[in-house]
């Protein structure tokens, strides 16, 4: 009986987690310093302080797109202080 209650509780928590998430991603303007999020960093994590510690790079982006074509992109996340990624 306890395991069933625990299972129901855990499932409920998992179902409620998306409710508190931002469905549109990070805001365009950083609410902490008023700058653009793409320039100052996201304040969703790290106690609300913007950070440039994570470097995001996207490769494989074509100069032009053709309708109906599929494209493969590589998204790389790297901590700024780690040389090897």
C-alpha cells in the first residue's frame, strides 16, 4: 500500500513539473538587468544571475534553405572554462 501511494505521489509530481515551466522559453528581455537575454544570458537557472559560462555553438547551418529539404544541425554545449568540452 505504501509503495502504491509513493508511486502515485511521484507520478503526480512528474505531471505537475511542466506546469511551472516557461512554455515559451526564456524571456526576450532579461528581467534582472533589462538587457537582451541573448546578450546577457538566461536567468532561469543559477539563482537568477545571468552567466556566460556556457557556450552554445550550432554547426551545419546552411546559408540558404530549400522548401521540403531536411537539414542536420549539431548543437554543442560547452562550459567556458573547460577546453575539452
